[in-house]
C-alpha cells in the first residue's frame, strides 16, 4: 500500500478558462526545473469528501502549472501516540512525503467551527525535527477549507497558525468554499464559480512563492539557536557578525 491517492482525470480542467491562466506562473522568478514538488493533505474520510475533491482540483491545476504532486491518503493513519514510537507504515510514509515536498496544500472541512481531527492528526505526525531532518521547516504552504454552511475562515485561520508553528512559509492567499455540496457535480468535479477561480489564484501564488524561495529556503531557516545546538559555527567572524562593513 503506497498511501497515495490516484488523481482521476488529471488533464481535464472543465472549469478553467485557459486563455486567462499563466501556464508557467513563476516564469522569471527562478528555476522551474526540476518541477516544484507539492504534497497535498485533506481532512475527511467520507466517500464524497469535499476537502479531498477540492485538493484534487488543486492538484490538477498544480500539474497544469508544471508541478509534481502527491496526495496523501490518511485512511489508516493511527492517532498520535496510539502506536509506540509512531512505528506505523502510514506515519513513515507521511513523513517521507513531507521531506520530499518543497511546498504543501492543506485543506480541511470546518467541523464545529474548527479543523477536523483527521487534519490535525496528519499535522501532529509531522515533527519539527526527525532524525536530524525537518519535514516541514522552510516549505511553502497554501491553506484551504470547505464548509457546509455560509463562508467561514475558522479552519484556514487555524491551518495558518499551524503552518507558522511548523515553521512553514504560508502564502498570503487562501481559499474558503461555502456550501461545498453545491459546488461539485455528480462526478466530483468543481463547477465554474468564483470559488474555483480563487483556488486557481491560490495555486498560482503557491507555485510562484515555491519557485521564488527555492534557492533561498535553507538560508531563510538557518537559525543561530540551531547552530549552537549542532555546534556548527559559521565560516568567518565577519559572516557571523552580519552587519560588519
């Protein structure tokens, strides 16, 4: 079991107006090769999960923009601390995918005014530090939510807070789809709407930030306290001072 969801109809974008969309939205901002690597997480196990359907639309767009995408399937993910030392293949796969990624998309339903337990469980299984590596630090993040009722921002606000806590670079734009049950057709495809257009906006911006920050990601998260902890001095006193002219 590879725990990746297969993306149906990856090249079919019925709600997109291609003549208004940049096929390479990050052109001129940095190297687009190799393709940006984006991990997508969703927060519901329902057969017709609107957070999963929204993530699938996002993944199709990201692939159209030239990215490589992977959607994690959390169906057999245990609760945190349920398995000793988190020794479970689903946890190992999730961490492997996070380390693989350069950017991520998190999409949760709003349930009782907050993100779902499934969504939080996935994030809780991503440690800040793991075997000398950092599965989330320095990666870009786009946040989205779907709601059964009127438009709300409770879930995206929480996801944004969690992204900051996980030391990710959360992009300014976000998506909140109200009355999600009205926004998808019988085949699970999102209908043309302002909500769909906003997801296009968010994915364009995620690609731009990921490519823009790609050559600087390591430097942006290089911290004094961690150099002390690792006993890794910088190369020269001038570089350490930073402001010496």
